[in-house]
């Protein structure tokens, strides 16, 4: 004997009853919800993928960017151990976690610089800006190879007068790039020594200053530092 649908039984029982018809519709909706395929989870690497694609569109084919994309989206071998994460129980390789927000912000900065360069009519000026973008990508790619994934690099800055550490200096950093660009300068939250901050891999200009009085401001000239490819970056600024 053929089995009848549960909905057919309900419908025949309360075909002319509005209340029953309403509950029949609800029951049908619940049943369909249970058999509907679950929506795929959101891709945590989607923002990273979009930024890398925007850079690829602006720069064109670039092996350094290809290398960085592989590291950020798939992870280089051993990234779990380098990130102090336990081995995966899944036999299939798992992608690394998305880079931290500051790292994504630095990719946005590269996109903005590349877009700015594309609008320049002077070939030499355009090349200067693009070289800064490519240098930033190369620094990120090398660090990603070394540590398996996108990360922030611990940076410590000490101010020295001679060989003696001097405390109380404010430290500032900004992306070191073409003089055509004016990236924002950011103050490290704590004073020396040391002042500490975590930065995305890249090339930075770092300086320090200390107010001696309301009329006197002592400064240490900026130095250019490559941040990346080392577990951490110690910096010493000489106070003249």
C-alpha cells in the first residue's frame, strides 16, 4: 500500500478550516527548511582575497604579489607551528587565519598608492611610487615565507645617549615611501625605553622627540627601518 504524504493527511483533515490550513502551511515551511541545504559559512579570507585582487588589477602580473597571495591565502608550510597552533586533525591542508586588521589596512595603503601612481602623467614619478608599493609587497612576501602567514611584527625602540638608555621619548613611525605621498605619522602609545608596537611587515621611517620645556623640543632624526623577516625588530635611536 503506497504511503501518503503527511501534508496530504493534514490537508484532507482540515481542508475547509482556516486555522488548520494556517498550521498546515507552517508545518510545510518547517519541513522544507529542514531539507534545504545549509548556506556555506562566510569566507574569512574574502577581504584579503579582494585586496590582493585589487592590487593585481592595478600592478598587472607580478611574481612578488603572486608569492604573497599564496602565503596569505594558503599559508606556507609549517605556518601552524610558527603561529604556535596545534597540528590540524584534518588531513587536508587548512588555510591560515586572516591577517590582522592593521595588515589589511597596509594593503589598502598599497592599493591607494598604486591607484595614485596610475593617474600620474610623469613616468619617473609614477615609477617612484610603484617602486615603493612593490618594495612593500616584497617585504611582506619575504616575511610571509619566513613565518608562513600574515602577521604583525613586534618592534621595540630604545633611545640612547651615548651607551646609556634615556627614557621619556615619544616615538613616531610612518610608511617610508615616495616623497610624492604623505602617509600619516603615528605615535607609539608608550614612551621609551623601550617604546613597543606591533607593525605589519614593511619599510618605515621612525623618529623620536622629547619636550624639555614649553619652548624647547629635542628631536632624534628619522631612520629608515625594514620591519619583517625577523621574529622581532629592536631599534636603537642615538640622542645627540
